[in-house]
């Protein structure tokens, strides 16, 4: 991609974790970068189904970012709820995962452990043996369709150090890992919603009223953020501030248009600073 100002994208899609913050800490240059986007439409898309858009907007504000509207934030939880609603109006579901996923689904459907149309697996707390058993039987005996909010094997998080009790960086099982017990138990493959699958990008493009070629996707994971956008023909920028660090070799077939150490380097590349 040319780095001249005339090539500026009409809009920007951003991942958040590993791009703007880690846990509860804004990453260097991230707040300045978002301020530079004041006149460029931008939408945040995240595979994380744990928080609702309203809660993420508040988190961004708490970390020093300009507070986005809730329409600017698309989580895999909200995307799952909208997708299921488009497939079956007034659907019923049985969800495994944190409260934000249940609340997202409740905006469009009703929860049932008796005859759910869909078993939805997200991330976070709220997944245990009893729930896996209910879900397995809904799929096998009642024909419920298995839905996974996102395919991530693991995600970065903040955990309590078992020795000191202090918060430390850690990894926790992601949506792809958490749906695996049901895949094995039932022999059924899930429909997966999050990146690198197209739905989150398509929902963002619909909100922006633009095509993929007009936008730039900024993410920290080549296998999800970048690959998914690339498949749609959307220009991409990989920032190496997340799990994928400076010097790590790109997976085969992943070709970001910008491959930078941090958001300040991208800002220079785009001609913002
Ligand atoms: Mg990320």
C-alpha cells in the first residue's frame, strides 16, 4: 500500500486487546492514535464475548481513550445474537460463558435448558460439568445447533499469582478450546462467528456503509485479525504489541500491508504524524 496521504483509508476497523490495551492498561501510543482518528470513522471489532459494548466503551474511557458509542463496538457475543436472530426470529438458546454473552443473547432470544434451538459457547466463567452435560443432551437428543462465538485457542488475560496473590499476565482457554468438549462429546461441528470468519467484518462494513477495500483492519493476531480481513480484500495493519511479538515469523499466506512494532509506527506510515 502506498504511504501517501491520498491513500488514507475511508474508515478503520480495530481489534482492541493487544492493540489498544493489555488487561487494564492502555498500550503505549494507543490513546494518541485514537485521538488522531477523530475525523476518520472507526469501528472496534473483538472476538471477546465476555463484555457488552456498553461495558467496553466505559472501559476505554476509564483507560483514557475517547469514549466510543456502543454502535462503534461489535463483540462476537453481539454478532452471535444478531446472527441467530437473522436465522430464526425469537430463537431460544442455552449459553455457556460469562454473563455478557447471556445478556447479548437475551436482547434477541430467550434462554431455555429444555428445548433450546441453539447451544452457544463463549468464553470466561460459567462453563462446568453440569452445563456441558445439559448442552450435550440438547445437541444429541433435541437437535440444538452448536454455535461458537470465536475460534481462539487461548487468549491473554490477567490472573492472580497463586503464590503472591498479585495480578500477573497469563493465558486462559479461548472460545475454540471451550467448545472442544462438546465437539468431541457430540461429534458435531460448530458454526463459528468471530474472526477470521467474515461476520464481524461484514457487520462493521454494514454500519460504516463502505466496502472492504475502503477500510483498514488493525490487529495484533495474524491468524485471526489479519487473515480474516485479507480474505475479504481489506487492507491490513499488524501491530506487534500483542501475543505476536517483534521478530516472530508470519504464518504462511498472511501478508499484512503494514507490519509495525506499535501504533506510533503505523501513525507515521499512514501520514498522521
Ligand atoms: Mg487482539
